[in-house]
C-alpha cells in the first residue's frame, strides 16, 4: 500500500469518528434539552393542577367569626327525680289502659284513655303514675308525656360562647327558673322564640321585665345590667291563660365583658 493511500484511509477514519462524535454529542444535547423541557413542563402542569385543586385561602370575615362564637348552647330542663303533677297520654298503641294497681295482670283494667288526654298525677312508683282524673288508677309513665313541676337550673355557657337557647315545656301547674350569672355593665338580651316570655328578675328580687313588649308585638327585650350577680329567668303557669301548661323557647345573649 502506498503512503498516500495510507494517509487517505487514516483521514477518512478520523473524519468518520469526528462526525460520529459530533452526532453523538448533538443527540445527547438534544436529549438533555428534551428531558429538561419535559420535566419543566411536567412541573408546570403539576403546579397548575395543584393550584386548581387547592381551595382558595381566605380570611374569615367578622360575621363568620361571630357566627362561630355565637353557636348557642341548648338548655333543656331535667325530667329525672322531680315531682310530676300532670301528664298527657301519648300511647303508640292507644287507648292507654288504666289499672287498679301498678302491675300488668289480667282483670285489673279499670278504664281506658285516648291520646292527648290530660291526667292529674298524685304519685309515681316504679315506672307507673297514679292518677285521680279523669279516672282513678295507675298508668304506665312511658306511655305519657310529663314535665317536672319545679325546675331550678343554671345556664352554663361553653368556653368562648355567649349565647344559649332555653327550650322546655310545663305540663299542668309548675314553675321553671333558669339562672344566669352576669357582670355589671354587660348587656342582656332575651328573644322569645315561643309563646311565653320569661319574667326577668334581678339579684335583689326586683322584676325587671315580664312579657314587656306583647302589646307592641315585639318579642325581644334588651338592657344593660345594673349590678353583678345571678339573674333569674322565670316561667309560671297561669291557668286562666294556659289551662294545661305550655311549651317555651327563648334565646339568651350576653354581650360585654367575658361572662363567668
């Protein structure tokens, strides 16, 4: 082989190698750029999806905060361990049997009562009520509705709360009192949600309000508290107006200094 041909072959091989190297580097560069663009696009799309799925952040407005703070505590009177003077027949299998003794045995039925009949109660024994009117005998307590004649209960607010709804019923004669401790200069608001407005009595026994706005058809009372102490919200039956008792519901709102 001549020297000229030898150099020609070497140059050709060298040129081929250079071309291959350049092609390889170009492919590598393009691949890197493609990968970089691909991951950048994936990251962008991921961020867009994340942004779409993420709920918008917002600062609660004052009305939301008041709403959260003012979620009322529900106060209902206890029905355990108290004297019952009247009940209403509420039997899912009416009529209700009246028995001569507080026991289910054959032959001791002395009468039957339809639902919504009011009965006068003089005694309670082992789940039975002894009644005198309209028939003398015993009826099953769990087939009647009744309420405590006397209720004396304190309204306890949960931490950070200043609102309560008092809800109950007086069946027959009775007196239900709810007490709330207040600080001088706080504002007390009572909003009637039922038919009967409670009497509002100060710590020294003074009557501050009793159905104050009935003639004006306004069922809300509000005032600044003149002295610190325990205030009483009282409901009594009045047989001239409410012959067999009544249901009641009212809202209690305290504003001002933190209640205690």
